[in-house]
C-alpha cells in the first residue's frame, strides 16, 4: 500500500465507524476540495449509496460556481442533500466587517438549527490538522456540548483507532475522517482518483483560490497553476499558509480559536 | 520520496519538546512567512524574543501558561521523506493526551535536559513508549549549551537514561547531544560538539523504517459492519494482518462458522484479493448471520479465544478503577462489557515499583496488572504478533479511560 492508500484506508475505516456507532449522522459538504474529497471517500465507504444526508450550510454569499457544482453533483451522485440557511439572519443583512459575528450567524447558527431539527448525533467534517494551528489539536471524534462548545482542554484520550462511541444526550460528536491528510495529499488524491473539483481552484488571469468560502471573505492568491499537476508543484515549492487568503484567520490571531470554541467548523 | 512517518516527541516538562519542534520546522523551511511574523509578534507581546515553543503551543491559554496542554501535530520533511510530528504534553495532568499522541507514532524521540537529567515524567513517558510497543527510539540530550557542551555531562546523562530504559526493555537506537535553542546537532552538526561522532538527529531519523508489512502474518479480518445492498450482504472492515483471496475457505471467530469468500468488494474497482491495512468489503458463499466483532481467519491458524484475560493496564481517569467494577472493553471491532476481577498488582508508572499487591483500586496515571472477565469470549493475540488484537481500551462512563496490553496465557 502506498501513502495515499494508507490515508484512504484509515479515512474509510473512520467513516464506517461513525455510521456504525451513531447511525443518525450527516456529512457537511462545503463544496471545497477537502469536503469534496471526503464526499468521494464516503461514497467509496458505502459503495456509492451514502446512507445519510449530506448538508450544505448556505450563507447565500457563496460563489455562483459553488451552487452550480453542488446541484450538478448532488444529482449525479444521488445525494440526500440538505441545504441549511439561517433565513432570518440572511434577510436582515450581514455586516461582513465583523467576521466573528457573520460566521456565527450564517454558519454556526444555521448548523445548530439543522442539528436541532434532525437530531443528528454526529457530523462528518472535512477538516485537516495541517490547516491551522488550532485545528491541529483536534481528535478524530470530538464531542461538542449542547451549546456547541469544544472543551479542548479536557478531551478524552483516543488511541488505537478506538474512538469515542458513547455520548450524553445533549452532545453531538464531530467526526474528522481526513484529519491526517495534508493539502498536498488532497491534491495528489484528487489527481489519482480524478475527482471533479470546482473551477475556482484553478488559475485564471494569474490568480486562483487556494481555499474557498464566502465571496466577501475570500481573496485569490497569485498563481499560474491551472491544472492539478501545476497546483501540486506549486504547493511543494511554496511556504505560504493555505488559509492566508481567508479573512477569519487574519482579523485577529485568536478569531479562529474563538470561532472553534463556539462551534465553528 | 518514501512514505511518511509519524514521530512523537516526549519528555519531562520544560526539557525542550516544543522548542525542538519549532527549531525543526524552522530549519527545514516549514514555517510560512505569516507564521514567522505571527510568532515574532506574539513573542514580543509576551515580552520574549523569538520563542520557538510558540509554534506548537498554539492555544492562547498555553501561551499564557507556557505549557503544552494537548497533543498537536505538524509536518516537516527531509530529502528522504515526510514526517508528521506529534508534540505530547509533559505535565502529569495531561498524560492522557500524551498517550493519545504517542499511540499514533512509529518513531519516538525522548528528550532529556542535560542540566536536569532524567526526571519523573521522563520515566513515565518512557514506560508509555514501552506500553505502546514503540521500538524505534532516539534519545536526545538537550540544552547542551547550558552545560558548556560538555562531553562528560553528556555521557553521564546518557548512561542514566540508557540504564532506566533498559529496565523497560527499550534499547534506544541513538543518543544524540543537541541544543534546540542554538540548533546544534538537530538539522546541522554545528562546531561545538566535535566529541560526538554519530549522526545528527535528522540523520538518525532518516535511518528508520515505516511500519512493516503485515501481509505475511496469518489473516485477521475483524468485521466492522454488514451492509445490505440487495441482493448482496457485504461484510466490511479493515484487514489487520495477512491476505485474502476469492475462493479462500474462511472461519469466523468466536462463532466458528465457516464459509468461502465469493467476492472482494471495492467501489467501482475490480478485485479478487486484498491484503493487510486495506479497508474492504467481502461477500461469502453461505447466507450466514455474521455480526460486527467476529474475526475472520483462515482455518488452521487459530487465535486464542478467552473470557478471562490478564493484562497490563494504564489508567487515565480521575475516578479510580475499582476491583469488581463493570466496564466496557473494546478490542479491534469487538465490544462488550467486562468485570475487573482482580487487581493483582498496582504499580507506579514512573518507575514501575509495586505500590501494592492484590489492590482494591488503582488511581489516575497508575499501572495495574489485572484479571478481566468478559461477558462473552473474545479473540485475542500476542501483542508482538498482531498488535490490533493484543491491545484494547476500557471505557468508563462515556470515555476511554485506559489502554491495555494482553498478557498471553501460557500454553
Ligand atoms: N538554553 C537552552 N534553553 C532551552 C533549550 N531548549 C529549550 N529551552 C528552554 O527551556 C524552556 C522550556 O522549553 P519548552 O520547549 O517549552 O519545553 P517543553 O515543556 O518540553 O515543551 C523554554 O524556556 C526554552 O526556551 C536549549 O537547547 N537550550
């Protein structure tokens, strides 16, 4: 087994474990490269028939390409797609200058409402340890309390692929099947498996997005990488952080930490 | 490029783990300009010069208290391969996080300060490396700058460390003198320790191997779940050791049902065989009722089936483990309730001295030699042969509270 085979085998094991332990679960799909890779792995784990819903948290501020790609793939893969939007907050209009408040209202709260409605016990998320310092502290199975708080100072031990399987009623568990992948791993895998990816990642007129989210908070990086191969080459030679173009990470050293402690993805 | 290796760095608090990691990332060009800038800014805010330890201690509280609370991971690479570094906290209250981190590693670096020498957590962490079965270990004697790069002091601390490790059955592959702050003997040799002729720490790391292939061991395929995709019933799981092929006669334990492999199931991919490490599915010829937790093997190479198990257990919960207590045991995909029948010995995990024989309970961070009775028989193996079936966790209330290694019954 090569490196990608090993990463894949572990992720599939974790995805199957989450479904077996919790049954009523959902996968969060932001349509970005990471969660699209997670979706690919999840289809593999269940032989093409994912036995639970796939949820898109729609802030209404996403790129058009994201909506088009989402609807096309949902149909092609026969997904049980849930679109959750915090309609009240969207209707009242958002002030993007406070990222913390905007993300809280449109993402975290929209997610809270969806969980409350469907009583999901666990959520699959495509976060990776190398993305951001704070995310490096995550476990594969990570409990959140009723208020979505992440008690990162007192996490249960996790060893030998034995993940947290029991929870109290008020918790839900965040499951992170691709926690151990790096950004380059993701692209190498996209190449090997030929996973279709939103165009925004590929360079146009000397710029591309390395990380995608809401339009007002994402800026492209300088790049000529317009193919997967060129992206892999670019990543192997750069040392600029992946999320350098994301506003949440810039505003304040601790914004990301605050967001996560409050239940952000 | 070879496959990546998981590396854990352990040792007593303040002996320099975080600093060493920061140094490694810096010297291998892994810190982005944003990170270096952030590092400088935060170091300045708290009134310090460039403090490499901040690279890992990314949480605000940790910055303020200056201790590593949880395990954190990051990546670096040499010309030879990629490394995933797991930084494990030194403080005794955080031992469960250290165990979590170390359980993911193939290689361990045990860091010992040249000034202080072996301390309590050095010993406890060394014990855990032994418990987890880590065999590729490098000892680094750090802070050599504080002892004037003295060869004598290096030898003294080296002897002290080696003699402790030998009581745990650990033989370090290398003992390297370093200064994490100055960088000597980490990625570069430097000029100040010419008495030392061995490899630098990075050179030493590059000599290690990843996990050995388990294809040639007997087949052990613990069933994880059963998917009904009409008309098929697919038994899914990960092959922990050995190989399988369509047409193989197979046996399920503990139920002792037999069948033949009909197909190997991978999504949109044809396959007739599969080997250790792969997450796969299979279908079998007979319509048997097989559940999660059964272990599929080839007839003729039978594992041990037992409901009374002796084991060494490392307890990681604030609430003590009591004799007679009912707990939940998980070994590979086997899950069932059990009773702690006896605590034959209660041991101090820092030096493995016996605190008490026939104890009534063991406390947080202590080791127990236990006899456990499971409600039903389970499949076990010698840990040194098929790790996944030779180790288990105990769940108390809602959380994993202990890791244990099976002591195989005498034949
Ligand atoms: N003089 C000297 N100080 C060091 C060295 N390595 C670490 N330190 C200092 O020792 C203290 C503890 O280091 P840290 O990396 O936080 O230790 P940890 O608790 O093991 O992670 C910090 O003040 C470091 O600056 C070294 O090689 N030389």
